[in-house]
C-alpha cells in the first residue's frame, strides 16, 4: 500500500485507488536557496513531510513548523493573536491588495475589520445565495446539455468569477461582464507569479523579474474597481441588491479613502474567487472518487429542494453536503499555508519562540497529521457529522481575530453551487490521471481535473 501511495503522489492518482491524490512534500532537508526557488513555484514542496507525523518541527534558521492545535490556538487566539503577518507575505501580495484588511496591522486593521464584518453577517447571506443559485442553475443546464468530459479545474473558477460579477459588479451599465471576467483572469495570473526574492525576504529595492512584466493587470483592475465603486455610489440604491451595495452602505457610515476601498474590494474578489473555486473543483473530484457518497448527497438535495433554486435556508437541511464541503476543505484547504512573525518572545508548552522568528502554519499538513486524525489521507466526511474537531486542529479559514472574514460566504457559495449542479448532474472518473495539488497564491491542481459528467 505504501508503494502505491508513493507512486500516486509522484505521478497522479490511479482511478482504481480510493485514496485521494496527495501533495508531494519535502522528504529531505531544503536549504535556503532551494527553499526560495521551490517556494516560488510550489510552497508544498518545501514543507517537510515530517509535519504530517509530528506536531512541531524546528526548521532552519528561525523557522518553526507548527501543527500542535494548542500551540496554534495560543498563537492565533491567545497571547500571539497580535503577531503580524509574515513580511514575505506582505512583499508577495502588497502590489495586488495594498493596504487592505488582508495585510494591514494594528488600529488600521481593526477599523477595516469593524467596518466590513457586518457585510459578511449571516443576515446578508440569503440575498447573496440568490446570485449563487442563479449561477449554479446555469452551470447545471450547460453540463446537462453537453454531457461528456469537463475540466472542473476550469469550470469552478468560471463559476466563481460569474458569482463575483453578479454580487459585486452587477447592474453596472458602463462595464460589461466579459470585461470584468477578462480583467479578473489577467489580475489573478499576475498576482500568482510569486517572486523568488520576495520569498527570500530580500530588500524591496532589489529588482524583481516581475518588474519587467506589465503591471497593466493590476492597474487596469484597480481602475475598473474604482469606476464601479464611484458609479454605484452615485446610484444611492435604497435597498442593497448585492455585495457592493452592502459595501457602499458601510462606507456611508464610516469614511474610508477611495484607494483603501479599492484595496479591500480587490481583496474580497481575490479571496472569494480562489477559495471557493479550488474547493469546488476538488470537491467534484472527491465525489467522482466516491460515487456512493455522491448518490447520498444527490438524494439529500432532491428531498430538500427538487426543482426550485437552492436557498440559504435549504443548506441547513443538507448535513451530508455540508460534511462533504468541510472534508474537502480538510483534504484540500485553499489557504494551505500561512505565516506570522513573532512580535515578542513567547514560550508555549516548553517551546521558545523568539521575537522575529518565522511561525509557519502548514495547514495542509495539520489537516493530514497522523497524530491528530484517524486515517488522515482518506475521504471521510462523516468526521464532521457529529461534534467538530478540537480547536486549532481544523483551520481552513485560519482562526482568532484574523480568521477569514468571508468564511461563511465561501462555504455558502460552495454548497449552493454544488447543490445546484448535483441535483441534475453526476461526476465520474475517467482515464486521465488527477494532478497533484500545488501551492502558490492558493492551493490548486497542477493541471486539468478531467471528469465525466452524466445527466440525471
């Protein structure tokens, strides 16, 4: 069995295997230069494989790999909750999301978090889910009309881009949906090109290869976002009809300069698109790998809502679909890695972290750690049907004050889209190998995920 798993990790998943495809982690120590080279291409390749069998590992220099739920909770929720995001994270993402809530610190971050938290409250999700259901209905109809093979790694991003167009850029006559989609695709491609020098933490004045590329994808998208915000502000809609309306309403009560608003709008776009799209693609693959679970979820969806658009209220009656979504995010967390810089000296469970140390949270390894999970590499959604895992053990959206502000939004979007599709379409494995996960900006498939679709 071990040899089989290793072969799949190196060459792709066998259609005969019941274990989902896994990432290739580092099996030997990685030096600093190689670390930087590999991290710019696939961060998973520099994470030691020992992080799946140990809950703490001291890395080279000042690096700590942390998979202990108690230490994680203390660092993210307890004494270390104010530690800043890693500087290399800011260097990588700064040009794309600027001074947004994703990268800001201190009082500036608190003000932005306070301003935008109400937008993602549960009371707004029913309205947003109406847009998600419309997209899901369109995708299901398209798949039913043209059954056969589909690359779900392309289908899923197309779906979430459509949702973004609907919930953020809807109703803007000056900007076409196609213009938005093209702009966003170019923007995502640009920000996913991670600089080796940023990963190494070299000074900002040292030229990056990225500097020789056109910055048009970022400047064009910022201009587009600014135009949409100003146009929507002038409309003064009395009743919010989408996410951007909610955002504008929040700004009317709490002033923010236009450039910071653009930063935050693009942050919501990036995070909302990538998280949901990747999880949706991996989720479809897992259901194709486990047709019995797919059949059970299909039955659950039909019993709750056989024909009408899926609503936010419907999701509460779909525990199997919710468990599948959570298990997908366990096996394939979009935010598979994040880091903090220790802001002070701190000792937790006898481990000393000095000020300035790099605190690495390999979420991918945490979610597959053999000391924490039963049969961690297997797909077992029933893990989430009873009580939740202990705090710090399952963190697809982080934890503490900086937990992902859009976690409920993302989970609702994934569930509505999948419920809308699975009601009339089944996914099946084909002969094409399934690509391994790779991690740059988020964790995605290293190639197409080709599945056969069949109308029900």
